[in-house]
C-alpha cells in the first residue's frame, strides 16, 4: 500500500482493511493502518478506513460498492494487498461501477517472495474493458427487447 501511495501521488486514501477474525480472534489489518499512514508520509488524517470481514465476499462487495458510490469523482483502485476475497470484492465492485474507476493498477511481475512484494515487481493496470463491453452488450440487448433502439445504440458507445 505504501508503494502504491508513493507511486501514484495519492493525497487521500480509502484503505480497505480486514476486521478481526471471529473464529480465531486474530486481529485484522486495520491494526496496521496507523503504521501505514506514518510510513506513507501522508499522516492518519489522509486515510479513511473501510473495514470489511476478510472472508465474506458478499459483504466486501456491498461495502466496496457503497464506498465507490460515495466517491465524488473517480478512484484509482490499487488492490495488491489484502485477502483474495478482498481483492475479488473490490474488483467486482469496480466492474459494476466502471464510471467511478480511473485505473486498476496491481503489482505484477516475478515474485520471489509470496509474503512481501519486492523491488523488481512492476505495476500494471488491470483492464475492465471486457467487463464494460459485456455490460454494454447486456444493456443494449435489454433495450432492443423493449424496441428502444436509440437507447441500445447509446449503450454500445464506449463513452456512453
């Protein structure tokens, strides 16, 4: 997260963090937020916490959608950290609100260490275009079924 903040010049961060695990009592990643804020150089006031259960995809998705809906403009969503379900939930939320997503960068490249991203990894953008295209197609089909042809054409346009 710290690398992403620095690379992208973030001034405001909504940190998707896990809550405590009810089965084991293990503390969630929210406990590391103050340390991350300090290390990033932004300070805690630049961070908003979006705490989710680490293993409930539906709830992660719902909270991420709600958060994206409240973003005034667009968001850059960096999702390299977190659990697999947290990454899945945020990407699914981005797919249903593509107009709110500026970019989806993720750290990729060769990984020698599965615990920590090391130097030499590269940031690349994940593409939502196939998801957007499928959504446009489904929307256009629904309009065609209702004989609203102009709306079907609008739905297929890349910028509309």
